[in-house]
């Protein structure tokens, strides 16, 4: 007969800790955008030791562990209570790997492929990345936080003044016309047949009796979010790029879950410009770059012209002046001092091209310099878009309200 051995339960500071709550607390660490030794280049994997320290600091902030234990662990993780906490920390990270929230990297080579694996391998390789599952979760949490700041919000679709036959019925029925969705109003159809042929049974239906429900026509929208990757986004004691990343992730989650007919693409602009998948956004870091606004607009325009949507728009998030352009021969002309007339003229010409292509540009400026504000207002005027002068703390509120409401206004 098998024996069952009972042991006394020893309470753990991690009892009842949800991984999602921990990820939420670590969101700033995962999305941070500045230069650090752990970042060999944008997109590089992060250091496992940095993750371990970040988790311990968050556990102390959540009052899961006393500050005294954190200090002991930082001083020497191999003694007493700190040693036991270190073993719990290893088990916690292993759980995050097993559940698909993290994946480990190979060695210190930032170009090495990422994979799932044991924590022993991870510590030896000293690298990790968050997975698509984690990125989607961070987008969901960011969206919930932003929408919560609006008070009572009702997330619907993009309303227009047009009527069409669809799924949601809001208007009176009308006779069926060739090409309509067969969204029949059964009651109105039967009444039409009775009015024509009387109340005899069976009721004989004819094509002219068919009545279809009308619904508000809901437009589809193609959006390109342009993120400024220049070094100024982390200068002057303020990280402006991390909030921008958080808002982009929230917008991507909103579109995927509430606006499946819409599309969202992401363009980074710096010395040049490039498109990246949304899933790679959390791993992007600011670099020692200038601001090639024109090249970002050109790439965004080419992307949008390939989209078959009712409306097309560019959402540009920046904090600086255009300070670079790509010349016809491929060389990049840079000027960090003042607003260069040649750079401004080339940028405004691209804005005009976007307008001729029926692309609206909405700019979210994260700085308050009068000369930069004048530049943003000029872009909005040419492109028939909107200019938002905001801060990292209010960026998400204004951007999501703009997307949800589609009203034409300027926020000062």
C-alpha cells in the first residue's frame, strides 16, 4: 500500500502571485527605450540578470517582499533568506518561460535566434525576449488603462452619414435592390405580400415584396503610425518614446479586436525610415539618430496606397524638428541646427503629395517649442489633418479619442 507523506506548508511571498499581474508591473521595464548596456542595437535581446533584478524590485514595490530582503539579495544572493528568495526567483522565471511569456536567447550575440528553454540555459546565455503573447497582453492592458481614463466609453465602429444593408439594423426597411446584402426584414416583407395579395393562406411572395433592413454604413480605415526614433525622444530627463510604444500597442490591440476591417502598419523614422511588424515594437530602442520626417512620410504613403480602404491616414508621433532628408543619390543630408529651409521645403512637398493622394496626416507633438509648433501646424494645414500638442502622459488619451471619434478639432 503506497504511503502518503504530509509536510508542513511553508508560506511563500509568491503565493497567489499571478503572472499577468507581474507582467503588468514589469511593463515599463519591457518597453523601455533608452540606451543601456543590454542593448547592443535596436531589437537586441535583454540581459537575464537585468530581468531578475527588475522582478525583485517590482516584488518589493508590490509589497510581496520586504525591502530588507531586496537589499540582502542585492548584496549577496547566496546567503540565508536571500538564497531561498533567489531559488524562488529562478522558479518564477522558469514558469514564465514554460507558459510562453518569455523566451531565451543564445549567448551575447544580439542576432542569435530566440527559443524556449530551461532557466539554466537562459542564465548561461544571459539573454531573453518577451513573446508575442506578452506583447499582446501588454497592448490589452495599455488599452484598458487608456479607455478607463475616458470614463464611460462605448467602443463602436467609425460612423458615417451613409446607409447600407448590413448586419446591425438602425433605420427603416426599404425594397430590395440587386446587389444588396440579403438582410431581410421578415415582418415588412410579409406585410407587403399581404397588402398586395390579401390575407389568404399560403401567402404568396414575389420579388417586389422583399424588404431589407438598412444599417449605418461603417467605413474601413488604413492607418500608418509613424514613430520618431531620434535621440531627442529620450533626452532632457524625459522618456517620450516608451509612452509612444505603449500607445501604439494599445491601438494595435483595439484595431485587432474592435475594428477587424481596419489595418494598422508601423513605420519608424530616424536617419531614414523602415517598416517593422507590431510584434517587434516592444524591442525597439531609441538611437543616435536625426529626424528624417520626409522619408517616413514617403514610406507611409507607399504603404497606404497599397491598402484598399475607404480612408487612409498617417498618425505621426514626434518631439523634434525634421533634421534630415534622403537625397536623390541615396545620401542623407543632415542639419541639427535650427529649421533648415531645404529640409523643410522637401518635407512640405511630401506632405502635399500625401494630400493629393487623399491621405490625412494627424501629428502628435511631444514638445512645446514655438518653432516646432509652427511646423506641425503647417503640416496639419497642408494635409487637412489635425495637430495635437500633448505630453507623454496625455498622448494615449488624445490619440485614441481621435481614432474613436474621428472629429476634426485641434487640441491645445
